[in-house]
C-alpha cells in the first residue's frame, strides 16, 4: 500500500467513524482492551475482531496513539457539550459573525456550534494530527476553516472575533499570556468561553496513581498541582523545554482566573464551579 493510498484510507475511515458514533465507540473499546476480543463484553464485538483489528492497524499507521487519543476526545467533548449547553447558549446569544475555536482538537465542538449557530468559524489547532482530523470532521461544513496556530501568540488582528471558545487548553499554556491574546482578539462586547482544569482534576489523577505509583504518572499529576499554586503566588506558571514543546501544565482556580480576567477587561457573566467540577466552565464578556 503506497503512502497516498494509506492517507486516503485513513481519511475515509475517520470520516466513517465520525459519522457513525457507535462504530467509533466499538473501535475505541477494542483498542482500550489491547485488541483482545475475549475481553470485550459484547459477543457481536468479538465477532468483529478482524475488522476492528484492520481499522486499528490503519489508524496506527496514520498517527498511532495520537489518533486514538483525539478520537476518544471527540466522543467526550460531544457528550460534555450537551451537559454544558447553558454556557454555550449564553456564549452564542445574539448574532455573532466571527467565531474562533482556540485549540479545536479534531473539530468536535466547532462542528456542533456551526450546525446550531450560523457564523464564520476559525478552528485553530497546533497539533498536526489533530488538525488533519479536524479538516476531515468539518469537511462538509463550508463555514469552518481549520488553521494552525498557538493560543499564546494568535496570528489575528485586534478585535477579530465576536466569540472565542477555548476548552481545556489554558492549563497547558502560559495562561496569562494566552488569556491576554484571546482578550486582544475579542471585539468589545464579544464573549469568551473557558473550560479549565481545576485542582480537583489533578488531585483525582494523583489519587489514582499513588495506589500503584509510577514516577512519570505521579509527576504528570503532582507537577500541575504545585505549578498551579506557584502561579497563584507569582502570576505565571513555571515551565521547561521538552521534545515537542514547552511543559508548563498547571491547575487554574477561579480566583486566579477572575483576577486575570479583571486585569484584561473581561467581565465574568457565567461560572459553573460551585458543584466541585474538576474542569469548571465560565463565560466572559469583553467590556467596551
């Protein structure tokens, strides 16, 4: 199979999986169980072992773990969007013309927004594999353009967008810098949706891994907790270079976010963190 044919088969398979949610859930279950048909609870899935193995092989050839990660995120985000519809209703209230999805993943949220609220959408994603999948997921939606970009340095003029959506991205960035960039690109009266990882998110992860501690897993949950506390004191997260980009992950609490938003001319109009959510949601409006 040549490279071009492989690319075509990957695009065809991903398009089919995104269009048929049940098939995608079956594949992800099969992959999670390490391709062991006997571990699958459904006898019908066991009977599909050959086809599921073929699908998994094709996707592994196209991007390996990254593709499976983003396909899993596709389902999670679509499910969670329904749970947080009041925030989306408030975000998109009115008649926005220009919308940015900053860190769009594989386009799961922007595709649902575009289906519900007509506007011109820019879906920005730094990861090459995710960006490629996002173009497949939004291929049939003329109002969505998928572009490369970094939320810490947005390549757009001031006041370019009426709405900005940013879901579970801020905690991986230099959050003050990223929030300042989004505020700059937001038009006066425009609205910003944020979903971030709070301390409960990493505390839950740390509790899971300390039972059978492995140093990398402990570090990946403990560092963001410590870095978040440092961020509260100093106003910015600690970071260090690593292959593939800078590691500066940190939890973001609502007090820190409120302080940043106030400094950048953003007014909080909705917040859902009272129920102890590990990833609280907020909507902000830029003052004129």
